[in-house]
């Protein structure tokens, strides 16, 4: 678990661009996918590597095992979609 947190923190800390710029954000996301792939020990040649990383990361996020790694603002009131 700490490897995943460390990978996310390190990749975000090393950003040289502006995360509000779409190209810089895409670059950060790519770096984070690569870092998470290493942290999850998923082979680089795996054809479904991104899907595997995404599923494992989402599972950790949903179960609350990532800790306080939410960077987005969350609205205080959530209105269900009707």
C-alpha cells in the first residue's frame, strides 16, 4: 500500500508543468500510470496493463486504503441525478 501512495506522491511532487494545463495534466496522468504499474508489479508487456492498474487503483480508492490522497474539491451537497 505504501508503495502506491509513494508512487502517487512522488509523481505529483515531480510535476514541472501546470496541472491546470490539459497537456501537462495528460503528462502527469501518464507518469502516474507508469508509477502505479511498477508499484502494482504489473509487467510492462501486459496488453491490459492500464485496465489492470485502473481496477486495482479504483479498488484501493473505494475501500479507503489510499489515505488522504484526494486532490479535487468535492461539493458539500451531492444532488442525485434524476
